[in-house]
C-alpha cells in the first residue's frame, strides 16, 4: 500500500513539474528587444510584456525611456498580438503586432498605415537576458 502511495506521489509531482516547464516555454512575460532601421539608422526597440492568466499587458519603451502601454494584448496557443497607439504631430498612429512565440524568440508581422496605405513588415524580437 505504501509503495502504491509513493509511486502515485512521484507520478503526480513529475507531471506537475513537466506542466510547469511547458508553461515556462510558452510564456511571453519578459523584456523583448529587436532592431529597426529608420532613415538609414538602426534603432533598438524594447517591449515589456507580462502575462497574467490569459491577459497580456505591457508597454513599448521609447528612446526617451517613456513607456507607451500596449492595447488589446492577447496570448493564445503560442500566438502574441497587441496594438500600440502613439501620437505624432497631433495624429494618432496605431500599429498592430502579431507573432509566434518560440522559446526566447517572437517572429511575426507589424502592420500599420502610412499616408492612407497599409504597411506590413516582419519583426523578430529576442527575450532580453537582463
């Protein structure tokens, strides 16, 4: 009887640890960085994400350190999506981000509008080890 109990306990604990490891791999929480080219200059972009249950929150960090909150953040089945709205010269500009999380990398698309025309480009962010 005691052996059966110990065996059941070991199996239960091993399953719990495996589930925790699986959750860790599929968690976008952290600081993410990638490089963007603008006007022939490279600029590092920083994104902070936090997953709380099924709600994804966070902010984009500007060059001046100012944080712009993300909107409509979602994380489901390894897919990240959110929007960022900024104001430039009195105009609101909304950029949509979507991507697939794989380990310490998010690869996907950035979609926005410029002069009334849709724009789309690839992005690949790496989780910062800092």
